[in-house]
C-alpha cells in the first residue's frame, strides 16, 4: 500500500514537472508516431483498397504512444552522472522513481498524441468495433508493462557500458521489426511470422493493436504477454542485483 | 583552402580521440548494421507482397535506402556533432562565445569544426545496399545518370548542412525551442520514396522541407537517367538554402549578446 502511495506522489510530481516542457513532449509525440505513420503510408501504397490497414496502424499509433519508454534517459543518465546514489539512499525502491517518470511521460504523450490519432482516424475514415477496443485494454496495459521492463532491462547496461543508447536503440529496433510496426506481422514470410508471433516484441505492440483492430482470442494473447512478463521481471531482478553490486560512486 | 585545412585538422583530432575508446567502435559497427537492417527489412517484406512500391522497383528502393544511409552517415559524422542540441550546447552553455573569439568564420566553426569519425562506419553498409540495388537493377546506370547522381548527392549534402544550420539559428530567437527530436523524426521520411505519401505531404517534402532531394531524387536520377531541370532545381535549392542559412546565421549573431561573462 505504501509503495502505491509513494508511486502516486511520484507520478503527480513528474506530471507537474513535465507540464513545463509541453513543447518538447510534442516533439516526442512526433518521434513516437512517425514510424507507424510511415508504415501506414507504405502499406496503404501496397494495398490502397484495404481499409483494415488504416485501422491497424491507427491502433498501432495509439499503442505506441501509450507504451513509449525512455529509461535510457530518465534512469541511465543518472547512473552516468552519479545522481542515482540519491535514489539508492532513500528508504524506498529505486524503481518507484523510474516508474513514476515513465507513467507521467506516457500520460502526457497519450494526451498530446490523442489529436493526432483522432485526425488520422477521421481523415482515413477508420471505424472500430468498440467491443474489440475494450477487450484489448488489458493487453495494452500488459504491453505497456512489457515495454517498460525491456527498456529498463536494457537501460541497466549503463552499469557496464557507456553506449546504453545504442543498446536500447537495438531493442527498440527489434520491437519495430518484429512488433508489427514495420509491417503487420501477418505480412512477414512464414518462418519470420512464426518467430515474431512468439516473441516478446509482438506482445509489446502488434498484439494489442490487432486485438483492437480485428478482435481475436484475448486469453491466448494475455497468456503470451504474462509469460514474457514473468521472464522479463526475473531478468530485471537479476540484472538489478548485479548492476548495483558493480556500481560505485565518489563524492558527497 | 584554409577552411579545408581546418576541417582536416579537426577530423584528425576527432579520429584520435575516438580511437581511445575502441569498444565504442564495436557498438557503432553493430548499430550501423542494425539501423540499416531496420530500413532494408521492411522494404524486403514489401517486395514479398508486391512488385513495386508506388512505382519504385526493388532495385530503385534499395538504391534509395543506400543513398539515404550515405547522406545520414555523413550528416552524423560532420554536422550533428556540431549542431545537435544547439540551443543547449551552443547558446546556453556559452560554447558559441569561444567560436566568436577564434580567427576563423564562426559559421564554419559552429557547424563543421567537430566530427564523429566512427559514424563514418554507417557508410560501409550504406554503400553495400547501394551496390546491391545497382546489381539487381534491370538497367545499368549510364554515365549521365552517374554524374547526375554525384551532383545531386553533393547538392543533398549542402541542403542537409543548410537545414541543420537554419534549425540551429532558431535558437537565437527562441533559445528554449528544442526541435532536434522533431527534425530527426522528420528526417526518417526521406528513407522511402516520396511517391508513397499523399499529395500535400509530397509537396511539403519536395518544396518546403526538401527530403525528396536527400534520397528520392538522386536515386531516381541514377537508375532512370538525368534530367536537366531536376539537376538545375537541386543546385538552385542548395544555393538558395545555403545562402539563407548564412544570412540567418549573421542575423542571429547580431541578436546574440553572449551567454558568459
């Protein structure tokens, strides 16, 4: 209970802090939507008469905005400049600060990006079955948790290397390729499609978007996401313990 | 000549500085291949479903991606280390003051004096994809196409530099306006043929924010042949944009009052 109260305070603090940087947040929205938008243009050029392409990519844009993670900036940079020491000395888990920043930025991105999603949807005449959208919500929440865990996991490599942005960039490239942003997973060649459908990257992006756009089996989707959630939680726990043991700081 | 000597000297110093961190070289090599992979893979997937992409064949699209990678690599090597996050690094931290005191043109020092030699690695896979595209093309590029391509790539580099300078110049009027993320996001639109976009966006990408000049126009010239109006238009665009960048820089400097005491 205390952890949730602390998290609530942290989210409030971060939301207020970021409210002064709305212009920068707007540029982050552009960064988040540009990949899915390019995918939309590419696949609309290939299948100009297929309305499901637009519906799928509108869903992908929304899922991307709601699941963006920047721990390589909000967490890794604190390892590099040593200010993570302040968090380690506080009587609360370090992850509360990281998670608070993550949820606050996502809230802002979703709020500022909603007009982009609406405009794209309306201009393309996209219609959704609202039952499918509602059913997809748990999958979106799990996708958000998975993206956070993967980005946090990769960001912890900052304990060992100075090239954390390259490492996280690599992870996000895999989400782009196998998650369904570069191309809907169903369009991949057979072998790659089978690999992608079992990968955590699909569970982070394409899976919830497909549920919202086309409907489908929610329980198998949630089972896949929960499996990867447990795997990533275990990996984060192990890497955190190893990283903190390695971390040293000087100064007062 | 003096500026070229300065450019060579600063590149040499940057190279020696970079080689002190060799493990970073490994990361940069990996990232260059991963970055190009994320550009090439979607195109290969597209061509498993269709024969052309908005009128572009597979070979033409590969040439476009290779060209985009070359220009992006050169931008990352020579321009980005100087002008990235300019409102913070150049203006608010007072780095510009030191350039203004040195006996060389401040625009050159602020936009080209630093470099990131390891980023040149991006050129290797870029050239590879360019060669792949040419190899699988139905028609070999003619001499006019090759010369036109080289001219257009040179014009694209000038346009790239000028756009970055213009973006940096905004900091003189609005130092808190940080558009780097926006600019790098919009830059990705050059990775695909501009023909895939809707007409209004295509017009913007050709005449307002000329991403078409970066890769689409040079690639089309290489494989479809050179056209004088296109070459002249590109040279004109490069000349006008670089003049505009130099003028904006001078106007910005007249407003600038210094960040340090």
